[in-house]
C-alpha cells in the first residue's frame, strides 16, 4: 500500500478549507438558500466536482459551515468576556456590526429545529455560551443564572438582528439583567 503524498494531502486540505470558507461566506451573505454546491464552487474558484468530492451532500456542507460559524462565535464571545467582563456584555450587542453573518447564523439555528445534525451544533453553541458566562460568574455550568443570562442575551441579539430594534433598549435590558444576576460589589 502506498503512503499518501504529503503535498497532495496538504492540497486536499486547502481545497476543502477553501470550499468550507466559501460556504460560510455564502451562508452569511445570503442565508440558507444561498448555499448550493454550484455557488460554493463558484465562490471558491474550484470545479463543481470538488464540492461533491469533499461534501457528499448539501446537508453535510451546511452542517460543517454552521459548525464553523458556531466555533467562531464561541471564540468571539470568549474573547469579548475576557477583555470586557460580563459588565461589558451589553456592548457586544452593538459592536458586532456584521448583521448579515448574524442573520445566517440565526437562520441555521432556527432550521436546526428540523434537522437533528444541526440541532447538535446549535446545542454546542448554547452550551458553550452558557459555559462561558458561568465561568465568568464563577458558577457551575449548570447554574440556571448562567443559562438565564445567556437566554436573555441571545433573545435580545436575535431581536436586534431580525427586527432591527433600537440597540439602546437591548443594552438597557441586558444591563438590568446583569444587575439582578451579578453579586453586589
């Protein structure tokens, strides 16, 4: 049996990554319907056959794109909390100006209710954010206060992205929630 050529393996990983990044970009720009094998291949400047080689179905492509978006969101949230603490959390609602990316992410989140594979990815997002908040509050991951704060944050974020409500109202509500959940100084 021949050993795989390292250069070929590296090229293969680059092509797959390029395709996945193209799918993430399309998802962020145009939502669920924008991600097709043909559109991804065009965006990646690769032949259509490459998408079906690396991703056997559109569902697999969407799931991996969603997983990548979720990991990015978790990293962004962790970085934000590290830099600003929970008291700075209301500002996260207005500093992330990438509304189209958020729309794509939330669209897949809602679609996950009909797709068990996406549902597992959505749970990773919720559980990951709840865990980050619990750690910042020095609480166990299962403490309901961490989940309540995350639910408040995500609902306000969803309202901002979908309904484009005034950001100052969302910040005021999140500040109120924080004041009631954080221990007094």
